């Protein structure tokens, strides 16, 4: 239930030592995360690796970002967080606006972009700009794997598994960053392999029917 999810968030934030009322501190953490991502991107560029043909062109994100609406901000998600997750938007030929959510692979390569309809919850609520098998990846793994814990210090690594994009963002708002999403799919063997690759412990926060 919603109340149980909120209680779980507060419990995890307590473990992480995060003050949920200190939004200034959380904003600084988003900026630090953004700097870390930019450094990782610069390192990748400096390696002169040939582009992988099954990846989506990264430049499209810059075109979509200025067209982001207030849809997610109106639902309580701060601009700093939406900037970090590179949320953008577009309006199609039928006048339907969609907020765009990049989906990366575990190494940060852009696999596709999901468009969330903002005028209603009618299906299809989400559309992929390029079809992928969502069962072969986990949303936010490229970020979450950096926050699982330090094995060298004798700590077991931990990932938190949730259902969708906004669940990941909701926990990030509370300073909990080791979170990945199954994107509404049943957990697949490939996703289990990814979880076990990066964590010894997995905390599952899915709907009861998953």
C-alpha cells in the first residue's frame, strides 16, 4: 500500500542517514551525482570507443529537455532531480504531449526513451521511441551500481528493486540512490543476473501481484 511504501522509504532514509526535511542537502546531492555522471561521460568520450549501433543517439536528449512540461514538477519532483534524470518532452502530431524518460544500460549507454502521456492515463500511457526488451535491463542501474556499498570495507552490496521510474525518483528524493526498476515487467532471469552481478542483497519493493 501507499502508506507502507512511505514507511519503507523513511526506514531506508534513516539507514542512509538522510534528513528528509533538509531539501537543500538533497539538492546538493543531486548536483554531486550530476557531476559524477558528467565525469563518467567525459571518460567514455576520451576512450574513443566506436558507437554501438543498438544504442539510441544521445544528442536527442538535448533537443527534448527544453520541451519538458511541468507535469512531474506538479507531482512533487524537483527540477534538479528531473534534470539529473534528463527528463524532456515532446508533442506528437495529434497534439498529445509526452514527458520523455531516457532508459540506459548498465554502462550508461542510451537504449531508448520512454514517453509518458500527460493529458490522461489512457493506454498507451507509456510509449518507447525504440522498442527494446525491457526484461534485459533495469532502469537506473547505471547510477544505482555506484551506491550499493563498499565490498572492500567488508560491506555486502545492496540494491533496492522497485516497479517503475517514479518509484526510483521518489527514493532518490529521500537520498536513497541504490534503486533500480523492473519497469512494470515480471522479473526475468536476465534481470536477476544483473541484480546478482552488482549486489549480494536485494530489497524488493514491488506490488503484491509482481
